[in-house]
């Protein structure tokens, strides 16, 4: 009995808690961790994204206190260089944003009816990617909305991708774009026709 009592009172070996992987957040604009966004080509857009999606991290990396602490650790010449670099990066980002806005404002979205064979059509949509649309997601939305096949395919000329929807749904696609994609000007959406040429009879 004494031996049993001694065994029961012996200290048990501590079991280490299971390893928990560290969760890392990546920027939705440049795909870098937020602490490295300042080195990306789009630091201003990165900061805006972080502020909207992760305000806690934005406060951590962009608060006045944090920025002041970072500057206080630099020499006078380093502070001047950092300020000049930040201004240059902001200017480049603003110029890039202006070019992107101009591109979006002038980029056309073409909705083409394509006749494949007798009375059978597909509807091909090009240009949505120039307005920031994710083609795979839009193709999936089209498929659900119009209850038909819809997929992302390569353009025949090899210049990029397009969305191909089974059936003649050009008018419906145009209406969907105008109702759900407000960033695309209505004047930039155009329906075209591509009929199959008939052989000589």
C-alpha cells in the first residue's frame, strides 16, 4: 500500500501545449505582410486597404505615435531621406492611380453575340478585368444568374482572358453589369454581333 501511495503522490510530467501556428495577415493589394507595404509599388492603396479591413493593424503600423517613434530612431540626415523617399513614393502612387483611373474611364466592355451553328449562340464578354473585376467570380455569378454554363476562356488572339456564357444572353449581361458594377460607366458597355458566315450556296 505504501508503494502505491508513493506512486500516486509522484509529480506528473508537464505536457507541452499543442503548437499553434502563427496567423499572418497579407495585404489585399500588394500581397506582402502589412509591415512591408511601405516597400511595395502601391503604399498608399495598401494603407487604405489596411485601414478598411484591419483597423487594429492600421493603428499598429500607421499611428502618429508609431511613425514618430520610427523617425526618432533616425539621424537628421536619415529623417530627411525618409521624408523625401515617402514623398516620392506617394507621388508615384498618385500618378499610378491617375493612370489607372484614366484607363478605367476609357476601357470598353464588349458583349458579343457569337453564332456557333444554326440558332445556337454563346455570349462573350471582354474588358471587365480593366475595371477591376475578377473574371472567375463574375463568370460564376453569370452562371448562377442566367442558369447556364459560364466560364473563363482564352481569347483567340492570345491577348488575355474572356468570359464565355452559353446562350444569347447579351442584353441580360448588359443589364446585370449596369445594375451591379457601378464603377463601369454605361457608355463603356457595348453589345456587338459576330454571326457565323454562311457558305456559298
